[in-house]
């Protein structure tokens, strides 16, 4: 993990990001939802701001922020339609970080600058019917054929698949054995023969973000497409990228929760019932207090966990703690926001109704809440068992 961007430069990046989101994106949230697409001019502006590569190292054309800086940006991204973040999220996160952390110099040179500029949209193709939060159940296969690899399998819920230029594909090359899990990761251009992208999924929320099924049928790629040139890099790459991504998603959840709180405060301060301002009712104030406690706790936790990740102190248990707490917290804050708005909060076109639906997904992808509990509890017990055995 690099040192990140100079503090003064990062302050300018953060301020510009916040200003763009508040003045341009938020006023167009309904347009994004109604069209189920992020407008081209917003995509172009985000690319010019460096958002498609903010977490890519500067040597490869990115801004080079570290995770402590990433979470500050992510809290801003979460403040608006999550479709915006989704557009460039995989470039910086779970897909791009596979290349940053595990790619060969040749692979980085071929792809990272184009990913960082937004010329290439990358997509993280891991999830399957039987392999989501736990990649061990992976069924997609990659078989050697001369100097090439041939990939067969079906992936589901793949973010940005309909607009992707590059798929970062996880496939099993052999059954798990003493040498390792037998999971490799390949770089597959979206236009490779045998790649079929299904229709765009219709989802509960996050209108404007694109996910779909992707089928790999006899897709042939050269040996140079094997990330890191290592058949066993896939599992480590997935776990490493997902752990980092969990901290990012936790920060996005905090941003969404802050927006839900702010919308609640605005409504409570301006709406009356029976001639009384809603915010004067003590039970409404109690709900707002619960929202504030959650948001402040989540923000502090995300910053602490990001710092531990950057220092190398904890890159496994703490990310799961942050994702579990912050995404569950955001769901509760959004639910309270709808309650504070009353019937208005149930109406389409009202911000808290969209937030309520959008953030439900945060508890599912990049590892469900239940998987985070297993990682946390199992990790702590393994540590306690080792300590007990050493006495």
C-alpha cells in the first residue's frame, strides 16, 4: 500500500469531488433513476476528474490515493446515487486492484493506464450460482490447450458487464490440493470469441448501475492472460481485493447514511403535523439521535480500519468488522429516514425511498453480513487458539 497523495493535493481532490456531487450529480439523481443510466456527460466529467483511476498508482496513470484517502472519497460517493460510484468502482477496486497487486509488469503496462483513464471499464467476474461470498465453490473451469487456456463457465450479477471492456475472470484450473486452492484469474477482453453478456438485470434499486450474467463458452486466451503467471494467484487475489473493497463499501454506506440523516433533518425541520413542526416531537428526535449515533460510529470505525489496512496491522478481520457494522447501520438509518418522512418516504422520487432500496445491496455484495460474521468470529478464535496453545 503506497503512501497516498500529498495531503494538500488530496484536500483539493476531495473538495472538487464533493462540490461536483453536490452541485451536479444530486440535482440529476431522478434523471439517472428514470433513465436507468448515468448520463454520458457525467461519465466524461468523472473521467476528467480522475475518478476512474483514483486508487490506481500514479506510475500507471492514476491519482494514487491510499485506502485512508479512498474512504474519504467513498463517503462522498455514497452521498448520492450509488450508480455513479458503480460506474468507476470496479476500475479502482476489486477488478483494478487484482492487476495492481498481482499482475505482471506486462499486464499492468497493457491495461492499467487505460483503466485509470476510463478508456477501459473493467469488470470483476467472480460470482456464480454456487460461488458468491465464498470463492471456494467456483465451478468455472480453465483448461490448458497447448500454450493457451480455454475458459468455460457462467458468472452472475457481474457489475458493469454490459459496458465492460475487460473481464477479470476467476476460474478453477484443478481441484484444491496441498499446493493450493487451484483457482486462477485471467484477463479476458469483452470482445473475445465465446464471451456472451446477458440482458441487463432488473434490480430492486441502484438504477443506473449495470449488472448481468456473463457466459464464457470455450473462450481461448493466451498464457499471458493468466494474472501473475500463477495458477494459484486467483484465490489470494480475490480475498485481498475483497478485503480492501469491504472497507470501501463500508465508507460508501456511511455516506449514504449521512445523506439519509440530512434528508431526515430537512424534512423534520420543515414539515408540520397538526400545526407542530415534526422535528419538535420527541419520538422523532429520538429517531434522529439514533441515526446520528450510527453515522458517527460508522465514520470513526471506517477511518480506524482504513488506517490499520494502510499500516498492514489488520487486513482481514477489521475490514469485515467495518463492512458488517456500517452496512447494517446504514440500513437502519435509512429505515428510520423513511419512518420520519411518514407516507412521503414511501413515494418514488423522494430521496430516502431511493436510498432505502439502494443500500440494501450493500449487505450482500463483496461478502454478505453472514460471511463477515464468520470471518470475524473464526479469525478471532483461531488467534485465541494459537495463543492458548503457546502457553
